[in-house]
C-alpha cells in the first residue's frame, strides 16, 4: 500500500494507542506555554501533531498486508477504466465499516421518528369517537358558544346524566348521552369523568378558561319511562330538531314526570310476576295465587323495614327468610306440593338483576372502578339472599317443619305444559316492564323479548346443553332483540332487556344449593352444596354477559330508529308537560320551592333527597329509605 493510499484511508475504525513519547494525549488540552511565547507553543503543537500522524501511518503499514503485483495491476486497470466525475474519487472502505454505517443511519432515522415525530396512535383521541356505534354517532354540531352559554350547556348535560343515573341507566349510556348533548351544543372538546356515582364534566374555552360541573348520585329509583324520555330528548338534540332552551324546558318537564302507573298497580305487577314465575317453574294452580300473596307481603315488609334505616343487607336477608318460611309452612300444611317453586320465585324477586347487568356492562366497556363498586353491591345483595334462605331453613327446622324435596326429577316435555310456560314467560316480562314504570307501548315488545328468550332457553335445555352455556346463549338472544326494538321505540335497550331477562333467572338453582348447605342431609355434602351455589351464581352472571354480547351483536341494526313514533312521542311529551303543571301528590324527583326533593328508593321504601335546582343532592338508598309525608311514591324492589 502506497503512502498516498495510506494517507487517504479512513482512520475512524482504527484504534489508536497512546503515544509513547511524552506530551499531551489526544483530546486533552495542551499544557501551558513555557515562557509565555505563543509561537513556541504553536510550533510544539504542530510538531506533536506531525509525530502522531507519522506514528499512525507506521501502524497502518505494519497492519496492512503488502499488495501483490497482480492485485496492483488489476486495481490500476479498474481505475483507468472508470471515468473520472470531477474531483478526487471517494476512497472505498471495507464491507464491515459500510454495513455498520448503514445500520447507524437506519437507527438514527428510527430514533428521530420516535423522538421528533408522532404516530397516529399517540395522538389524543377526539371525544366524539366515543359515539361510534351508538344512536348518537352523527351529531349535528353547533358553533362554539360563549363562556356563559358553555356553562349553561354543561349544567344541562350534567342534569341529563344525574337524571339517567337515578332512573337506572348504565354508566356507558350515561357517558354517551353527556358527550352527545355537549357535542350537539358546540362543546366538541368536552371531557367526561364518570366514576361510580360521581360525574365530572370539564370544558376549556377558546381563551383558556376552565369550566367544571359535578353531580353526585346518592340513590336510584328505577323509572324506565323517565329514562326513555331523556333518551328521546338527547336524540332530538343530536339530530338538530331541538335548540338549547327548548331542551332545557323539556328536561325540567321530565324531572317532574309522574310514573305511568299508580303505586297499587305497580305492587300488583310485582305480585303477578312472581305468580307467573311459579307457573313457569312448574307450580300448581294453588301455588300461583299464593305466590302473588307472598310477593305482596315481602314487598310491604321491605317497605316497613326501609323506614327504620336498616342497611340493605339485613332487609334483603329478612325478606328472603320470610319468603322461605311462607313456602315451607305452605308445603308442611299441605296447601301446595312443591314449595321450592314458591321460594325460587321469591328469590327472583329479590335478585339484583339490573345492578348485575350494569356491573357486567361497566366491566366490559372500560369502567373498572364503577364495575367494582356495583359488584360489591351485587355481592352483598346475593349474600343477604343466601343468608336469609339459610335463616328461614334453620328456623323452619327448629319449629318442626317438614323437609323439602328440592331435587325435582326431570319429566318429558308436554304440549300443554310448554304452552303454559310460554304464556307465563310473556306475563313475567310484561309484569316486569310495568313494575319498572315503563310506558304502555313497551309492554308488548317486552313480552315478545321475554317469550323469545324463554323459547331459546327451553330449546337449549331439551338439547342437553350445559346450564351456564344455555343461559349465556339465551341472554344473547335477549340482548340482540332488545336493542333494535328499543331504539325503534325511542328508548335505550335496558328498557326491554331487564324484563326479558327475568324469565331466565336461576332462582331455583340458588335455593337448591343453599338448602343443601343449610339442611342436615347425609346424601349431600357441604362441598357439593357450595359447588352448586357457585354454579347457580355463575349462571346468573352469564345472563348479564350474554345480554351485553347480544346488544353489541345488534350494532349493525342501529339504523332501525323509528320515524313512525316521532309524532306519537311529540304528543306524549305535550301530555306530560300538561300533567307536570297539575298538582299531584305522587310526583317522583319533584323540585320543591325550598330545595327539597323527594325520591323513592328500594323495594317499597321512599327516600327524601335534599338538593338545589342543579339536580345534585343526597338521597337514601338501599331496599328502603325514610318516607316523606307530602310527596312520595313507592318504588320497585331493588333489582
């Protein structure tokens, strides 16, 4: 290798040893100049650099092999054949150095994209995307309002959310309604934080001012008619058929909306539902009216105990114990042959069906904190039911009541029995819709959903499908039918879904398992009873999972919103506005001049809520609360 080639060769990849001669090391600062002569220092530095260069050249000569004559000739011929492009050609380096430089360039480019650039996944997601797949997925957005208007819009959205939470809506439905209302009114950058029973809505104006509105829900009173009215209000607001001031007036009218049925009719609906459940499970003609009577007694007992402010766990336990004792006494006396059907129907009356569905829906729709809070309430209610059944069994054995044959042998299906069970399933769903204060036009669709669910469950049972899997599939049918029918009627899916699920609840399995645990039986061990109880609870949880799954499977049918019911809904809203102006003593959530608000709660208990016109306040919850003397109405049993 010639000296010229050695000088032009790159030295970036050659490790340079420290010079053996004394002097400053490369990269260090030169020492102080002796005598203060800068020219002498510069001359010494130049000499040092020259010596370092010569040393590098010597090392390269020693490390590089001597080129062979034929290699030199080939290189000269190639250089002569390659045309000059002006200037000196770039020296070639070894393949290892080139591959390393290419890898370094790729790495620098990749790191540069990660540091200086942002991908689509790291961009903030617009809140309007939360409306995808909902009835409000295409809102008509207004222009950005002023600060005062924005504050009023936030108050409207927060009042909508508080009313929906008290009426029994799920967390996902509440959040979607708030986002849709704010977006339709021009607040496209609003942020919603909904956790457990607290709602916080944030908005930042164009000049950077922050507006925050909060609502706290301290009690629930299931009111499906009011829930459907709020749903229709948000739908009209999103579609651009309603202005802000009109929406505010309609919401105030909905706040004082009365229940569609009187209290005695609602109590009778709960009783008819229990009687139909007894017939559905296989009870005789005498057990049906006895079931109606038992349901009314249990309902009134919950109302009476609720006025003592006793925690919900103990009220549920006492109700379950009373139902068990009534059925056991009726069976011991000989009035009925199968008291287990009576107890099973009473358990279905006490099961937290709506809370279980909402908890599963929240867990599956990214609301883990709210789902955890609801699941705690569901667990305590189930624990109260199990404790009450065990208490009733122990008390019955203590007073000498007879043993109940809970294990019923399977019988072959009969045509008459199948027809009676289908009629009973339709009555159960209709009674559930009435008891939950749904409007009259929802009663027949609820019966259709309940009948389809029961037929699916009965068919899967005849095919010897596992109970848990059959419950999941039957509830999927319930959710799949409830969503399009409810949207066509102008209401959320929960209005038809909960009454349809009542025909599938596993009350008999729970009673059988608890009876095996509590009774002294030589044939059944404690472990077997505990396993049966877990399976029964799992089957009821599968109902909630299937209902949520069916609702999501029905998303392609989301465009089946009703155009036929618009005029009918408008007429009903006018009637409700006229009714709201009348003086009545059975108004739910009515705003009193002094700031007091009355709200029913629990299975027959009514609670007093204190709060201002903003819609937030404190209310008693559980199976029963303290009664208000002037304007109260009994609510349904907690479900």
